[in-house]
């Protein structure tokens, strides 16, 4: 683990987490869902890099790159979600060590929140599969904000719901959108390197903390 910046004497008391690519490994499911949707609606299959670039943003944001028609975007989102839900439990699992690490933070009295680009219903399904459905004091989904990540609104809303200040809060995520969102909201940021993105892909954003393994969360607590 590498923690390049010190806490400046301020203890971290609020831990906000991304979901996909941070708590649960759902990347293969996400990619399969995009492939299925594009084959059904466009008869083509863009390279996975297209979807990985936008990972962490809502579905409608991804699909509007392919059409300006709101009705078609809605249909594409529906196709994606139907496939995703059908295959969810077979293809999703929590990352090794994540459940224990998150529960340890809660046991220490830390306040935990979830900030995700999924709809609340989809997020709850992922949390139930991981056994973390009762762990978070607040959940902010894509259907509960006007401006999704990387806009700061999702993190700011979580802090508001918790009654917690930005000082002493950290947002843990795997993607560029997570780090940008957290920084814009004025909280510390931690890059989860056990997800799909490595240090090289994130280093220009200079997150406050680099987490190599879920067990490294203990050093922040």
C-alpha cells in the first residue's frame, strides 16, 4: 500500500464507497450487458475499451454517444437492464477481502455510505449478493441525483444525508469518475487498485491514497 499524502491531523470518520469495480466484481457482467445491447439495437459490438472509458457513469450517459433519440436511449437502457438482471447473480461476486475490510471499518465506528452510478434497486441487489445490505448508513443511486459522477452531487448528497462534513470523509472508488467526483466534492480520494483500473491509468489524477488490497482500508481507519 502507498499513502502518499498524510491526513494532516484530521481523522477519517466517513467512508464513502463506489460499488462496481470497488466492492463487487461485476465488470464481466457489465461488458456482456453492453455487448448484448449493442448487438440488439445496432447490430455491432464496439470494443470493450469504449465501455471501460465510461465505467462509473449512468447507462444513459453511455448510450447517448450512439443516439440522440430519448426513446431509443430508454429502450437501450431497458435491454441492458433486462440482460443484466437475468445474469447478475451468476456473474457477480464481492472482491476477495472486501466484505471483511468494510465490516471492520463499521466495527470501528466509522460511518459508511455507498455512492453508485447504479439505480438504487440494482445497487441493493449487488449488496445483498455480497452480504453487505445492512452495512451502509446511506445509499445514493443514479436515480437520486440530477448530476451523476464525475459531478460532485452524489458525494455531496451522501454527506448531507449523513450530516457529515467533507473534512474527515474519503471516497473510495476504482475509476477516474470516482476520483474526480470525490475531489470536486472536497473529500479525500482513495483509488482501489484491485478493480479494473491500474495505477498507470489513474496516476495523473493524484488520488490522496492508493489502496492495493481491500485490507489496506484498515490503514485509513
